[in-house]
C-alpha cells in the first residue's frame, strides 16, 4: 500500500532492520511507513486477542519472506509494502478458524500467495496509475471465506424505517470500533491504540481516520442501519481507510480534497452494507473491498475534476 514518507535503504539484513520491516508491514495496513506506528498497531492487535497478534505477525512475516525469496523490489520490502496484506490475511484466517497448527500452515500459505497477487496487482494497476491497496488480501481472504467450512449464514439485518439513534456510550464505541475493525478487532480500546499509532506518524492521518469514523457513524445512523452493527464498527472501517487514503496519502490536502474525502467516506458506508448483504448467503465477507473500490473510483475521477488538490499529478 504506497504511503508517503522516505525510508532509508538498509545496508544489510540485521535483526534491527528485519524488525523494522516487520513493523512497517503492519503499519502499511493504514498506509503508514513508520515502524513506531507498526509497534502501536502490534500492541493493539495483542490487546484485542493474543491470537490476532500472533497471526498478524505471522502473516506479515510470511508474505514479506515470500516476496523476498521471489525477488520482489527491495525498496518495497524495506517500506513494508509486502507485509500488510499478509498481516490482514493471517488475522482473517485465525478469526474464522481459531488457532491451531493447521490454521498456522494455512495462514502462511495464504500470506505467501498475497505476495504474488501484490506483484500482479502492482504491475497491472500501475499502468493506470492506481495503487493495489488491500486488493490482494481481499482476493485471498474472500476465496478462503467462501471455501472454508462455516456456520449457516444468518438473515441479513433489515434497516429501520427511520434514522438510528445511539446513546453517547454507543456513539463513542462506534467511533473507536470503526478504527479497530480495520484489523478485525472488536475491542473499542484497541481502536484508540490504533489511533494513537497513527498520531505518532502523522497528525493528518490520525485526524482523517477520526473524521472518517465520525462521518461513517453518522451516515449509518441516517440510513437506519442496525444500531448493534453500527456500534461494532461493521459499517465504518472502510470509511476510515478511505479517509486516510484520500485526505492524508494520495491527494494534496486542501479544503476541496477534505470535502472530497468526506464524500468518499460517506459513500463507502452504503457500499459496505450492500456488500455484506451480497456476501452473506455464501458465508463471505466484504473485508476491505468497499475501501479499495471507493478509493479507486475517487482517484480515477481526479483527472476529470478541476479543483485544488484533486489533480492528475496526484491522482495518477
């Protein structure tokens, strides 16, 4: 996931360098190249569950090693660009199957496949000026979600006739859980740790994530979506990533791009809800597809829009 910021190329693969690459691979889930952000994110993963922490690290390491063995670009490896899809894939596998040696083997293999798909996506999408984002993770985890044994799918939730009302506590939990669900975490305090990790590297990214979460929560409430799912962050995590991508990474921040990112974050909410309904009968999940597709569409529209910050120079 390309992110702003320069990373010095190491002279050798010392333990310190390898550790930084591992942390950057986790940080790149939220488009950050900072190992300090990765450290905060790792703490958040273990705060959510030791299984999620272990498998997140395992997935990031497996995809990074596979990319290195296959001869991936060294600069991309150093920046952590080969680790973030594997991290998310490892988490998705353990959340679905639970921790076991079989799950570990599957997580490693799936993360390794992510490195191949990342190379393919980078080559194909690079021709049109679009980033791969988390598309490799979505493809691998989506296929596994449908293929692996699962309980019968529940009926999709039915929106309320009017707007959804949340208590102050539910609103606070929703805003935090929107951030936590980026890593499939369902603990509100894990979301706060993730936000702190973003703040360490970039105040702009942290503010964008928080604002995207608020916009998503308000949009979901206005749509009358179920309060329990709003509170769990199931409709807002894609908006958090969209806001970071458009307001803090790929476009120059101006009042116009801030509004553009807000519109994109709001648009990702009904997209997420629709994708959940579509995938539910097969036992699948939207994962971060709504983030990926929304970001692609809004970046692709950039060259056709004549407003400060939304330009072909930054959108391609």
